C-alpha cells in the first residue's frame, strides 16, 4: 500500500499491524533515515539493541535471498518483536521481497531504505501494490512542510523565529532532513547560549531568533554551502563552483537539492530584475526580496543582476529542470549530471 503524505506521521507512530515490511525511499536520505528510526522505535526502545535489531545491506539480501525470511522468522533471545533493517535496497532484491510478502505470516517488522526510485521501479511498485507492505516517499522539505519542521524543532527549545529569519531558513534549508535538523539544533543552542540578539545574560529564549542570529550561527554551514554553489554558478566562477559543489556533497546535500538551490537563486535574480523593470533601483529591488539578500552577498548579487538577462535566466532554469528529470529517470550518475548542468550555466554567465 502507498502511504499518503497526510497519513505518514500517524503511520510512523502506529504502523498498521498487518504490514510486514515498509519501504522508505526518495532523494532526501536524511528523511529516509529519520523515518526509519521512528519505525524502529515503535518496536524496540534502543536502535543499537543487537538482540532485536538486525541490520543488513541490500547486497547481503541479494547474495543470500533466503536470509530475509530466516531473519524475519527468528525469535528474539530477550523476548519481543525484532526489526530487520535493510539499507541501500535496489530493484535487484524485488523478487526476494515479492516471495517474502506473498508468504506472509511474519511477526517481526522489516524496514527497507532505498534511494530515489522512479515510478517504474519494481521494488517501489511491489510495495505500493502489496496488501501487507507499505511504501513511503521521502522528498525534500519545502514551503509549509519546512516551516513546520522549523517551528517544531525550535519550539522544543521554547524558541520561535522572526518572519525574516524563518524566510531565510526556508530558502536555505530543506534538501536533507538530517542536515536541516542538525542546523536547527545548532541554532537553538546558539540562541539559548545568551549571545543571540546581543543578549549576554543567558536569556536567549526570551528573544525571537532573528536573521542576524541565523547568519551568525549557520553562516559557514551546510546551508551556506548551497548558497556558495548558487553564487559561484551565477557568477560564472567555475573553480569556485567545483569547490563549493564538492563541499556541499560532503556535507550531505543531494544533487537534486543542489539543483533546486541554484534554481531558487536564479529565480530571485529574475524577480529582482522584474522589480528593476518596474522602476526600482538595484538596491531597492534587492531589499524587496523575501528573504532579503544578506549583507555579505549584496555586491555579488548586484553584479549578477547586471550580468544576467531574463531570456538567459529562462534558458538556465529550463536546463536545471531538464537536469533534475535526468537525475531521476535516466540512470546517469546524478552527481555528474548535476555538475554538468551547473558548469553549463556558469559558462552562460560568463558569456556576454
């Protein structure tokens, strides 16, 4: 069965007892892992409980297909249900899971993590159509979904963000749930340390988290790595792009998340140019963006506004859309496809 977005949270806290196996897949691997851990904790109290949690790679199951059913049927030495946790699953183990789900009768829970699986994926289709299997897509947070994560994470610490700070976080986070959570936890600790908003008295929670706090705390983080990729691309700085691209990947960003960050940046340039066409100065156009361009990037952003024309921006955005589709459907390495598209945009930025 396919779990709809509106039912995911309820399912994660109280899985349907007739479900023997759950497939979690999608481009946001941080969200895949977070949701997998939530499911594990519905069965056991400790993720590291070696008696009740058995972890395998998809390759292990492919090399020894009967192992899946054997592990699922095994009783725990300490009592209680067990979890069989499969990482890095692919379509290569679809037949093994088909047999497993058809035979049924397993009390233990099997949790399967996979990367991006297209609509034609045999593993994905199997779980979506199965009566005792469940499929959950894990996609990058954006818009209202990301705002909810921000409110929930900061709220656990008794904190709230200003509208401007929240807009900036929405603009710069979201490509990977674990990175997002990590950055927000770091921001919360910073705010509570007493240095937020200039408060040196340890009363950080008495103040809303502002834009200055956000840029001071995560200004050199994974979120800003995406900014670095976007600015290098739009400036035509190929060497800077290569460095920023590698760093973003190392810090957990996905190729699709990187493409979307660059797309958002180009759309902001496009919007600012529209304001200039309406009579605004470059400075007023930048001030009219939500979130506003932060101080250290203002001169670079202004230069990019002068460099790009609307028709070339439209071409660049179309190229990003095509690259994202290719990453999801062609089987061509996503990192290589993403990098190639960004290099082409950087080359276009240098052209006059």
